[in-house]
C-alpha cells in the first residue's frame, strides 16, 4: 500500500499568506505609481508643497526669508516632474509672501528667485528679477509652472483670467491690488521685453506656459503673460487677508468678510471662483486615506480567513 503524505496545514497557511501579501503589495504600489505618474498626481503633490510653504507664515518669517540666498539663473530651471517635486520636498523653500487671483481660483506662496537649489518653482510662484519690489514703481515679474488642466496648482488657471480681474499680492505688511488689463497667450520665451519696466508705472506681470492648448500653442513653445496695473495698497490685517483669499487656507465662501479697496478704478469685479471637488487637496487626502484604510481592512479580512480554524467534517 502506498502512503500519501498529508499536506502540512501550517505551511499551506504561510504560503497562502505570503501570496496574498505579495499581490496586495504589488497592487498598492502599482496604483500609487499610476497616480503619481499622472498629471493629476503631480499637480496634487505640488499643491501639497504650496500649502506646506504657506502654512504658518508670519511677518517675521517673511522678513527673514527676504534676506536668504537665492538664484535668478533661469538656465538652471527645468520642466516640472514627479521626481523633481519629491526631491524638492527635501529642500525647504522660504516664502516672502502670497499671491491670489480669486476670480480664477489661484492661490500661491511667493518666493524670491528660484532658490539656492532651484527648488522654489516646485513650491509656488517666484520673482524673476532681483531688483523689483512688490507694489513699487516697477514691473513686478512673477513666474510659475503650468501643471495641467486639473488646477489650481500654481498658475494652471491663469489663461482663464479676464481683463478687469484683480491680482492681490502681500508681504504680510501690506496688500497690493493690481487690475488686469493685458493678456496674451502667444508670447515666445525669448520675448523678454514683457519683463521691462515702464516709466512711472507700478505694474505686475505673471508668466506661465501656454500648454492649456498644445494644438495651437505647442508644448512649452509659448507663454501666457498677464499684466496689470497697481490700483490700491492697504495694510495687511487678518480680516483683509482672509477677505482677499491671501491666507494659507483660503475660504472661498460667500460668508467671508468683504473689503472695499481705496481705488478710483471703477468696474465690476468678478466673484471668486469655486474650486471643483478634484481641486481640493484636503478632500483628495481624505479619499486617499479612505482608500488605504479600506484596502488594509480587506487585506486583514483575507488573512484572517486563511488562518481561521475550520470545523472538521463528520462522516456517518
């Protein structure tokens, strides 16, 4: 008679558990890599950076950050990617203020130049020239990446701006309001004259790529340039910063306080844009956390089933 060796139950359970853990790990890593490799994931990571740099910013920090070493060498800048954003997370950026364009849901920390390790563009909007002053009698030139159609990372929504919209910048001492009056989408990268000062004029210039329509403007071949003139200056109080959406976590609701600007510029101001659900980083973080919790619960349930004692069947 041939004796058949019975399978060892402990070894079978260990093998089954190992297989489940291996497949679960591969699945979770795959989903993570797909998310981070997408434009949506890259935009989400950069928005995390901007919120981190802007959160808890104080007047004293702004004053100290203005004195930090930085670079204005554009030749060392490069297009943004997931790896560059993750690398920038290890290189702290030091904000010198904030920028808001409520009509198109743009909110960013401001940085002096590109940073000592060229990290600043992975955190928000940067000043392009060292000798320009916020609110001064000069052309205050700012630049930021275009991350894609998901918005509102950095300057994704800049092409949605219209003449008459307001741009607000602050160094937490004062708030400077500019009114947009010039918009162009077909500026070549070598047309640097848009950065020139205009005699006796206080103005602002925002620059990003025109990649929102690659069939018309190509990929990285043209720039969106939005310019506006200074129309008002006021002291930066907590109430005014909140009303003009210049806080770390702006509340774009109808219940927030209103501010009347001391300006002679007339005209109706567009109401603040309401972000879509996929533009809310807090919501996305909660969804990611929820997915992770459900995934772990399912994994635990499957492993428990493997190790749960099974009743012996009786023969009659």
